[in-house]
């Protein structure tokens, strides 16, 4: 259990107390701060994304499929139709 500061006397009081045991001032309930677990999860996510981006930048993306590396049709151009040159009259 954590401690909070009493607004009446400035002493540290347990967070669960409804009134200050030293001066009797009613303590208002404060919204709980973000837990350390959430902060750790956010940090881990950010580091994972940064590592992934670094690896992508250094080593490139996944290998391309074989079809993208070829130049021209796969059959060596056997089915390619070439238009005849225009005849002069």
C-alpha cells in the first residue's frame, strides 16, 4: 500500500485511510495512477517495434517470390508475338 500526503498537516498517510490519523482531515479518494505493469507493457511494445524496424532497415524485407526476380516471361519468350515492321509503299 502506498503513501499519500495529507492536505491538512502534510504528513504521509496510507492510501486506504479515509481520514488523516494525525489531524482528522477527511482525505479525498484519488484516481489510481497507471500501474507499473502497464508502463512495462508499453515499454516492451515500443522496444519490440523499434527492434523490428531496425532489423527491417538493416536486412531488408522478406525475400521476393521467384516470379519478381525474373526478367520477361517464364517460357523464355517463345510465346511472345512480335509485330512485323511496317512496309513502305
